């Protein structure tokens, strides 16, 4: 997503004032603006950078694989439950029906994970 300047929901601009302590600019104040990542739903659509396989051990590889599996499950839930009923979700008509289905599916998934 190409956000308009100052309208991004994924990052926020943090402004700090910094005073120079030494040198020819001693005592002068400058303003520093930097972007900080904020919690946002839209980060789901930005894939993480893949580390090189040579640099990671087996535990890191397993953690990365599990993270990708969770992302895939979330994407499948969007695809099968939210997108087909998008208008109903938008108008709050599908919330109760959809929520009940999602709760039941989450319970089944948790039971499967506990059995493994």
C-alpha cells in the first residue's frame, strides 16, 4: 500500500529535539524525525525478510516455519470466512453467525494442536 505522506497506519513519525553538545554547533537545537513501526493489521501483508539458511540453526528454522504456518492459517480464515461475507461483516449482519463459526473452528484447531 502506498500511503499518502503523514497518513500511514503502519508507521508513525516521532519528532525529537536534539541539542549539540560540542563543536561549532554547540548549543544549537535541531529537530530529528524518524519513523517507528506501529501495531497494525496491514503488517500482515508485508512478508518478513527471510534470513539465510546458512545463518540459522534448527530451532530458528522451526520457529520460522511455525510463524509461516500460523500466517497461512490466518490467511485461509480470511479467504473462507471473511471475504465471502464481506458486505455482511461491514454491515455487522454477519458478525454473530461468522463469530460462532470462527470460535468453533478455533476450538477444533486447538484440540488438534493439543493432540499432536
